[in-house]
C-alpha cells in the first residue's frame, strides 16, 4: 500500500489552498464594492453631481472607467462632428 496523503501531512498544499480561497474572496468583495460605488455615483450624478463625496467616488472608479474610455469615443466630440457635417449638408 502506498502512503496515504491528506491536507494535514502537506501543509504547503493547505496553505496554497487557503491563500487561493482568500484571493478569490478578496476579488469578489472588491467587485461588489466597485459595483456599489458605480451605482452610487450614477444616482448622485442624476440628482446632484456636485456633492462633496463626488471626487472620492470619481477617484475610486477612474481606473475602472479608463478601460472603457479607450474604446468609447466621447459623445461631445461625436455630436460636434455630426452637427458640423449636418450644417454642411444643409448649406449645399
């Protein structure tokens, strides 16, 4: 018969498993916090965007938004290009 191994005889495996579970829990908690902060920021921007907590919420969500800002064009520049194109068509 071979030697029977369990987690008690292999502390390295148990420690790695514990750290892995802790990392997954930390990732899950930070994702929930990010979703909550984004929702609070959305609600505050609808009602009163100039509250004192707005810069703090912006600082927390700016790295997350930076991923999407690379791919999504700013709406103001798109509208200004569109309106200038529309005025050119109307003048012809």
